[in-house]
C-alpha cells in the first residue's frame, strides 16, 4: 500500500504517454533518454515511472526502462478496454480491498474521514491522504468507486463491463 | 452529385483589422477544402492568424473578404454540424463533469432525460465515466480537456475544430490525447467525421494529419498544402516522420 500513494499525483494519460514514448524508441531506453524524448525533467518523470512500474507496465533494471506485454495490450486497446485492463490490475491492491471490505460491511456510504482514518492505521497518517486521493482518482477511472467531493462520501460502484 | 461536395470550403478568405484608418492585414487569400474523413492541421508561427482563421471558419468571426461554405452554405455560428474545442478548456468550475458536458446540449434537446443520455454516451467515449460527478478542480489538465471534447461531441458534429487543444498539457498527457482523438475520428460509430486542428507544433501536425496546411508569418498566407502519406499508427522516431517535420520546418523559417 505504501507504493500506491505515489500514484496520487500521476494520471492515466501520463502513464500511457510514457509507455508510448518507450515503445517508439524501440521498447527499451534509459531514464535520461526518455526524459529528453518526453520533454520532462527526471524529477517530474520519476513518479510517473514509479507508477508505471507499480502497475506492471514497465520494468526498470540497471537503469533501463523496458515496456511489458501488458503495455503493448494497453497501447492498442480502446478507451473501454483500457479501463478494463487497469481495473484488473488495481482491484486487487490492498487499498482497494480495504475500502471494498469497509463498504461491504457498512450500510451507509463511507465518509472521507472514516476511510482516511482506516488508511492511517495501515500506512501512517502522513501518507493516508495521498493514498485516499490515489484511491479516488484510480477508483473513478477504473469505475470501482464513486466519490462526491461535496458530501465527501465514497461508494463502491458496480462496473458496466 | 451532392456527395461530391466538400464538407468545408474556405474561399479566398482575407482578414484585416483597421486602426485609425490604417489597415493591418492578418490573413491573405486563404483557400482550401476539407472533405469527410479528412484530418487537416493548420500550422504556422505564433501570430500568423491561425486562431482568427479558425474563428472565421466556425462562424464566430467574419472575413473582410472571401467566404466560408459548409456543405455548400455560408457558415453560421449556430451550425450544429460544426463544434469547437478551445485551448483553455472553458469549463464552469461550479458545475460537475456531467453538467459541463450537458451544457453543450441545452440548445438541442429540451428534455433533460434526453440530455443526460446523450451526455453519458460521450462522457464514456472520452474515458470520463467514473468522473461524472467530479468538479473541474478535481481534474488534471488532460481530464479537463476530455470534458471539453465530450461537450463538443454531444452535438454529434460532422466537423470538429480545435484550436491548440493540447498546448497547455504536459508532453505525455498531450500524446495520450492525440491518440484518443485519432481513435474517435477513425471510429465510424462516433463523431466527428472530419477534424480541423490548429497547432504551432509541427511534430503534432505530422503525427495527426492527412494533410497539413502551412501558413506564413503575418499576414498569414498559404505557403504549402502537404499530404502526409505515412501509415498509422505513426512513430515519431521514424526517419520518414522526421523528414516531414524538417520539410515543414524549412517552409516556416
Ligand atoms: N481584435 C483584434 N484587433 C486587432 N488585432 C487583432 C485582433 N485579434 C487578433 N489580432 C492580431 O491578429 C494577429 C493574428 O492573431 P491570431 O489569429 O490569434 O494568431 P495565432 O493564433 O496564429 O497566434 C495577431 O497579430 C493579433 O495581434
Ligand atoms: Mg492562436
């Protein structure tokens, strides 16, 4: 769950853009080359790389970034298929499992505070907010959760496909 | 022979601004056509009149001389067959994603249930399902521009016009959205039929377009109209790709 907090500041579009850039230079490259190719300094690229590795879309070994089979599938997929692939990767993550369990054993929508508190117990309070934000962003994208920022209520949703 | 008629005809469009009796020519005799299935990019240096030309093409501005015809008729700003996406997203911060998208439909459908159904379809098409009740402040730049695109698509336009839609996004996000625009354009079940996009990025134009129209610096004149015959998906590292970029670059500088 600790790695998951790094995904709070990264978007799906950035990860796909990164994977495509590595693919275009032949499927493998070092971080400096990629940084040049995508016009992003290594500091900003770092979290995107970590997130892509976390999702199993690239491997990083001896400084070389290499795309995986899963990346190739993702690159050729349409919008809905991409969501399905990402959903399969993330619905098994501990943060999602925790929230799913909480939602199942609660008859009312989960409040933000309640979830952040539960996350704090696992990852510490300084990371809990980031994990919560990652959960909301990726959960919305993968159509696993619904979040209302006005009422600060989180619900689990039944995805369409 | 209605089928043979081009979707869009830009006929000798010129535009000048006048200040204290002095004429400032912005655009000079722009002439081109766009057919169904076309993806055309307009490139040129900053200030050469690209935005002005696009505004004239969608009927938001009038030419000093010349005319723009859509399906053979003079263009009007309220033509539901033509939609526009701006660089600046143009979202209302107090409305949710779904409400911002539905806004595109107020003039078209009185029935709110119908508006909701149509908006849902295009929210889904741009990958925003799951974010329906999010507010713009909760979205990244790429997601915001997806809202702008979904809103433009709700009117099911034949022609989608875009003015530097990706220029405020980071390079990774921009590339991802380029791919998604290509997916929408090539999907026969979804609008648009044709795309006309303004960009100052030559690389972006070569990545996206079937045809690139190159404008000179002010006043904007047509320097070249080039068919980019590279197969898709295009690879930006391909030497042939770079050949096109270099060629257009040499035309502009
Ligand atoms: N309302 C206006 N009055 C006078 N000049 C204008 C007006 N709008 C645009 N211009 C000028 O027209 C030129 C072209 O502008 P624009 O179409 O925005 O160029 P581009 O989009 O290619 O950067 C610029 O030099 C700009 O200063
Ligand atoms: Mg402009």
